C-alpha cells in the first residue's frame, strides 16, 4: 500500500556500528526528558546502560546486548530533546531505520512501546552474543565497487566460509557479513578489484546473514510476548523498501531482516520518489545523513547526533 506523504519530511535512525563511547552524554546533562529516558532504560534493563554509553569500555559497548539498546535509547533521547524545543522539530511524515534502527523507528511510530522494545533488543542481543558466534563472524564495509561485483566476490569467497551482502547502503557502498576467514578473502579480492576502501564495521556478529538463523526462534518468542500495534506513521521496511504499519507485517519484517540483506539504498530512493524533501539523521554518528548525500545531495539533510547539534541544524 502506498502512503501519501504530505509534509515531505522523514527521520532516519542508525543501526549497529554507529555506537561510540561518550554518545548521549551531553543530552543527559542538558535535556531533562533525555535524562529521564536514560534513567528509565537503566531501570528496565537492571544495569547502568547510560554509564556504558557515556564512560564505558568500548569492548563492552560493542557487545550486541549492549550496543543495540544503547543506540536505541540515544536515538530516542535526541527525539526527547527535540520535543523540548518544538513539537514541529520532533515530528515527521515517515520514518526509517537501518537494521537495529528499524526497531527504533517502530517505537517512534507508536507500534512498539519503549519498555518492550528495549528489553526485546537486549534479550535477543544476549542470545546473539552467546549462541550466534560459534563461527567467529563480523561485518566489512566496502566502498568503490558496484553491487554485482561485490556479489560475485562473495560467491567466490564462500570456499572459506559463509559470507554475503548484508547492507546495500548506496551505489558503491555495501556492507558484507560472514565468517572472519571468508571476510578476509573478500577484503583481499575487493582491494585487488580496485575498492577505494575496505574496513571492519564495529559489529561482533554477522548480521543479516544465515549465521543469524539460530536467533530466529528466540526473536519470534520475544515478539510473541509484547503487544505490537498499527504504526501511526509509515515505517519503511528494511527488506524491500515498502511501507509497513500492520502488526503481522512488522513481525514478519523484523524476523526476515535477521537473515536477509537490508536494501537501504532502495528505501531512500523510494522515499525520494514519494516526494520527501527533508531527511533527518537521528542518532549517534553521521552515517544516515552521509548516505542520503551520496544518493541525492540536493535534498535538505540534517544530522542530529547530540544536544549541541540542535543549534547547528
């Protein structure tokens, strides 16, 4: 179903790899609403998530069970800070989230309660950390080669282990997931084929690949424990770039994205086709805004990653 977008403004929430020690600290110190959200997250999870975000060890922050709720609460804390300034600044007509960011999108859209979502991503994250790493895996970003070339390189590298495209971010920018031995083959061949850059993403698991299959049952079980409502604004699917808003479609999409690639470039292009003129990256880091610039630099693009960023956008 095509959704009519009237205000032509969308929010984009980041996923795994956008985390960094210190994120959200200025929000906590300057926004009462953001502080309350971090404190609530600490209470729900039963450990000092905010302290890990602000002053923790990077190795701990990078664990799936920590970075997923950390990125989610930081992204939503930015929304809380925006609400204190203006309801207009904190509203949009559509929303999209890259990988983990799709869960954040669903909270913002009113489909999942914050309390349920943060426990969900933490619990599934614990399972991934403990059960999906029997074969050491990770993620690799490759810049400068087209999708077809990277797909062929992955096909070749499978002699060394499972490896597959995970995120199609924009033309010439693709993230690969797989076993570490196979990723090393991809790294070597991609450089030989002329890639401008190849670097490891800060992720401890091979998201959006078949290595995540063991987590599907636990995710289905956890989703069955919570209430999912109709989304109040259109949410872009990671799987095919369409709009989703019904509970059944939301559950199906979240389960599928565990083992299927994220078609992020397709999602952004669909929003552009539907007339979106303003894109707002909401969350730690600057990846969301950077991707949109690569796809269409004529659009209005804002990056909101801290309290101080409100003054510069």
